[in-house]
C-alpha cells in the first residue's frame, strides 16, 4: 500500500479547513481548491462564490498514512466544523460551503460513511455531510493558498479560524505537529 495518500474535504471556507489540517502530524501538504461541480472548465473563485457552479470550496490533503490514517483525518474534519448545517458554516452560506467528503476509492468511502455513523450521536441535529466520489480537483488561485499562515492578523482569521484551531488543539492535541 502506498504510504502517501490524498483526502479531499469541504467544510465551509477553505481557509479554515486548510489551517486546521496544516497543524496535523503526518499531513505533508494542504491545497485549497474546488470540487464537486458540474460546470465544465477550470472555475474561478468569483464563479464559485456565485453558487452556480456546483463546486464546493475544499482542501486536498496529502498525508503519510503510516503517521496519520484517513479515518483520523475524517474524525478531525467532522469535529472541527459543523456537519449538521446544510450549505452553511457560520456566516458563510451557499452550496459552495457544504460539508462534503470526496473519496478516491471504495475504502475511503466506507471509512467516511462509518465515521459519520460513529460521530452522529454526538450531535443533536442530523449530519448532512455528503460522501461523494472525487471526480476532479481544481487548485484555487494563489492568494487562497496558505491564507491563515500569511494573514493571521486579519479579522476573518482572528474571529473564525482561531476558534477552530483552539477546538482542534483541545480535541486532538495528540495528533498535532509540535
């Protein structure tokens, strides 16, 4: 089995999801992008924001499976965003902000579906996270890469991303880079 694998998650604004997974031990790279749409061609951020492309803001994570499992990544994903709000994370609304796990093979699909069942009892509302096959991934524009690292003092980072990182550190401290 190849030790380097990829996982693709959408859980609201990709800046938040990217910042979370950049902290995880075994994660080698995190790229913000778009996936899940039906409009042909490479989408732009402006097109995604219209909500008309069908694409979600996602991150594609390259990870070392000997250090962190896909199952652990799904657990971190499910506990650092709200998987019970349809097409919304906080003030971000629209299908581009939906909760989705894009799987690359049947093993990832099965793991994702099982993890959804395992975490469901911890939420008072039903989980609406989609589990869908990954068809295409489009890398977002450069200004969306490493957004938190480059803009930690920005209001969005202070008020939206920092609380997510605090939750990550509280729930998953043993899985984080030093």
